[in-house]
C-alpha cells in the first residue's frame, strides 16, 4: 500500500491570498497542491490557466497536481509543462487517442494521470493502465467544489485498487470530490492512497490542522 498523500485543491482557496493559503497547507503537511483547470466546455465553469500554475510554482516546491477538466486536454500538455506542472491528469471522456497523449505527457517530464467521471466505467481505462502514473476516480461530477461524496464511489475505488494491483501497477489511486473528515475513511478503506480536498480544507478555521486531521482519519480502522 502506498503512503497516504493529501492534495488540497486551491479551487476553494482565497485566491487573493493564494501564496499565504498554499503556505498554510504546506505547514499542515500537504503532499501536493491540486489545481483544477476548467474550460467552460467540458464542465460549465472557467477557472485557472497556466498563469496560476506559474504562481503556485513560485510559492512551493511541492508537486503541482494539475487536473484538466477541459475538452481536448492534449492541446495544453506543452503549456502546462512549461508552467511547472508535475502531474497532468486528463479526463478519458474529453479526448480521443488517449494512449498517445499519456505518452506525450511523460515525454514532457510530467507524471501522467487519467480521470474518470462517476458515470464512466473502469473498463474504459484498462488498456492504458501501464501508461499512467495516477488514476483519478471522481467521487462527484466535476465542475464545482463543495459537492457531496457519491457513496458508490467507494466500491468503484475498491475495484480500481484490484485493477491496479492485478497488473502490479505502481500508479497512485486518487479520489477527488466531497472528501472530508467524514468521507475519507471510506475512500481510504476502499484502497485510495491520494486524497484531494478543497472545501474541507479551505473552509476550515485552521486549514493546516484540517490537513493533519484528514491524514489522521485514514489511520483510524473501523
Ligand atoms: C471538482 C474538482 C475538485 C474540487 C473538490 O470538480 O475536481 O478538485 O476542488 O472540491 P471539494 O473537496 O470541495 O469537493
Ligand atoms: Zn480536481
């Protein structure tokens, strides 16, 4: 089992104080910073572009975990690599020729991630498991922070764990959406090792402490 990694999502941060907000979660022991890129097409809102990755890169040495919720994400491999992204996660629903694009991500020196919406079956990524460094199981429909964790996600995570283990894949298994003190134990028990949390962290009175608490909740066995 991989070590647990907590990835606060700056979607819910106070962007006017982005540097200070990132420093807070770094102080809490965050393992990476999750950056949600939305284009107004694949999902309704428009959020961040490469400029935000450039700013985050200046603020922290932690890996930048960039989640592309955009149509044809392959158009942005070069710019995000140049901006300093460490992980480039694209949605399987947003592109064709996914195997080629995952290879291009790695060629640019980034780790390659693939994300699945809640309605997308795991079998859609089976043939590219060896081409990825991270599998992202969405536990909400992407587009907005603050949504409720879809309970069926835990069973899907468990099946994803089996899929990765059967192929001896070292890829990380990430879960994103509705992760909180209450929901993280279920996702962890199911086999996730990397946890994105936006509103739970940045709406907390003490974001640094919330990162620590999320990690502690994974250690609780029920
Ligand atoms: C949702 C984004 C998430 C979002 C999670 O589309 O991909 O990363 O920031 O926010 P919470 O943790 O509030 O569900
Ligand atoms: Zn995300």
